[in-house]
C-alpha cells in the first residue's frame, strides 16, 4: 500500500517545492540559519498544505481500498461491506459498516483541519535554486534510498508483468483489447475535465466569496473519496432510479404520448458512471487546486483591481496562470485514479463499456494471473504517460 500510495504525497510536495523558489531561503541564510534550519523553518512550513493534502488523499484511499486487501485476504471495512452486500445480500449491514467507515474518515479530516490551524502562508515569485550535488556516502545513501523505492514500487512488479505477457505470447491482444484501452482513457479524460472545472470553481468561490456554508459543504464532499466504489455505485443507482421514475418518465410520456413507457434513462448510462467518478474523486482534484491557491498572495488581486481589471479579468489573467501547475496535477491525479477504478465501473458501466480494470478483475477472479498481465501492463503504461508529461512540464 505504501509503494502504491506514496505518489499522492510525492507529486503534491514536489510541485510545492518547485514553486517556492529561493528568495525566502536566501533570507533565512542571511539571518544566520543553516541549510537544515532553513529547510525545517521556512521551506517545509511553506509546503505543509500540499503535504497534508497528499497525506489525506493517501489515508482515504487506504481506508476505501478493496482490491489489494481482498487479494491479500486481509479483512477491512471494505471487504466486510462487500461480503455483507454480495455474500449475505444484507444491504442494511453494508450501509451500517459504510457509515462507520465514514465516521473514521470524518474524524481524521477534522483532526487534519485542527492541526493545520488558521495560518496563511504566501510566497514570492519563484527563483530557481542552485542544484546541490551530493558526494561520497551522502550521495550513495540518497541513491540507494531512491533506487529501493523504485525497485519495490515499479521495477519488480513491472518486470513480472512483462515476463507473464511474454510467456503467454501476447494472447488477448485483439480488437476488443484496443476497445477496452480506448474506453479506459475516454472515461478518465472526461471525468478529469469535469472534476477539474468543478474544483476550480469551488476553490475560486472560497477565495473570492468565502462563506462558512461553502466551506462546510466542501469539507463534506471530501468524504466521497472514502466511500468504497461499490457503495457509492449503489447510492448513485438508487438516486438516478428515483429521478428516472418521478421526473424523466413522466416527461417522456407527456412528449411521446405513450402511457406504458418504461425504461432506464440515467441508470446504466455514461452520465451515471461519470457522476459516480466526480463524487468519488472530487477531493482528489480539489486538494492540489486549493494548495496552489493558498500560495498566491492576496496582493496580486488587489494590484490587478487597482489597475482597472474586473473580477473576471483577474481570474483569467492572474489566478488561472498561477493555478495552472496545481490544476494540471489535479487533472493527472483524477485521470489516473479513474482509469484504475474497478468496483464502481464494474457495477455501473453501460453495456459494451468494459475497461482494462474490469478485465483485470475478471481474470484475477478466475485465477488467470498471466492472462491478466496484458491489460494490467497496459493500464500501467497508460497511467505513466500523463505522469511523465506532468514531470516534464514542471521542469520546464
């Protein structure tokens, strides 16, 4: 779990460190602080919002995980919910377990908000650092540490997947497989764009027109990420079924004139699936955007307004360019998360919209680990492409 979830903290922290520059660090060094004291007293507090946001995402992902704990036969709330639902067909027990899980997540979020405090941290325009070259035992220790993470989190499992794919002779690579890859990327891209727009609107609304009601609602939306995908899928299906029966079917009857009209309009559609994705991963997109927005000095807006710019011009010419790194991080995180989502996709996908994650689940459930290697390897490669683009963008 640690090898899988550490990028949540790494990518947000890396983006925060790159945007800091060296102005405040140089000021700390002039005042007599050494390199370690400058890092702990200046650099680390400035990056704390991004680090805490990444830790919160990793915490909620671990609490809501089903695939890994099911494979390792480790009982958690999510496995108990799944067994109560599909094993004993006891939806009431599953709902009670889900409520307890949400209670733990709510307590963790409240503690995180209290630990963060009410302080606001802002920074000057970035000024590039001079790279420090580690030599001797320090360089060796840093290299061994980074290489060990790379081996455990990527090289070893990646090589095993490649070995299985070679042993099976690329069996399963056909037209259907290409369609699965297309569905996976299309669902991820559509969900990422929707979540990115919503996160940007909410973050700017909190900044430009803050209110306690909006802040409370935003904190509640973070609980969606802790919901197991299967529980969230049932909630969306029940809600959309109610809308179909009470709103859409009467409207269709009035337009078509058919009295016995029945069917599914929203249930079983892409709209229902993407709605579940948006609820599930809204906090994933909101965290990086809020973290970037907190580092923008309020004086920028005041200066722009004093020069005659209205609020929309300030958003377009000031906030959007400065928020682009955080917004790009949010899009990447949502895209990768949606592409590997399995429970909600398994229950809510429209007919003919299977994805790579669903294919991997079907193969592993039957014990066909080697046949599951090709879609799993493809999912890894597809997920790597946006991450590489984000890293290259941050370097430029």
